C-alpha cells in the first residue's frame, strides 16, 4: 500500500495553503461532518461554514456535531461572508463546497473556487449521508412527551 498522501484526498489538488468553506446544506449532506472537518484540518489552513440561515441555526448544528470552525457567516449572507473571509484569511486558495448552481454563482461572484459536494466527497473519500440533509435543526424524533 502506498503512503503517498495522508491528506485523506484533499479535494481540488491538496494545497495546504487553502481556506475551505462549506455551505451548511453541503455539510448536512455528509455522513460524518465531524470527521470531515477533522480530515480537512490536515490539509487546509482554515475551514468553516457559511449559510443564509440565521447564525443560531449554524451554531446549533456545528455544536451538535462537534464541528470546530475557524469562521462562520454570522448575520451576513453567503456572498458577503465569503468576501469577508477571503479578506481576513490570506491563503493561496479559497474553495467553497456547495450543493447548488446558486452556490456556484455565489462562489464565482465572491472570487472563490467552487467545488460541488459530490466532487469534494469523492476526492477526499468523505461519505455522503443517506438522507437529503435538509432536516430541521430543532427536530427531535426521541421526544414523545411534547404536546
């Protein structure tokens, strides 16, 4: 077995001087977001989550999945967040992992490389979840006593 790369298969070329951003829906579509972030930390400088959703939705999701992010969108939209992150984190590459054509348009408008989730998952050997991943973060299937 070759030990040529320990990066876990960095998507988009394996450049360690990279800032990697996930759109929240992309992250939700991964089987193990915690493992993905831990893997990405091995071959990126910075990794975080951006979304049009309110800050508390992103924060609740990342806490629940124990995802430690270097940045998040806060009260801004995705495009403005990507622009701000690019200004704050000076790396050679800025890669945005998303799931839709709209994500791609936003990435290009903000000066980021776009990488579809499926391509990123294949390159990095991340598992895609069986569900669509667009679940309500407050949904609880284990609470039967709620009115």
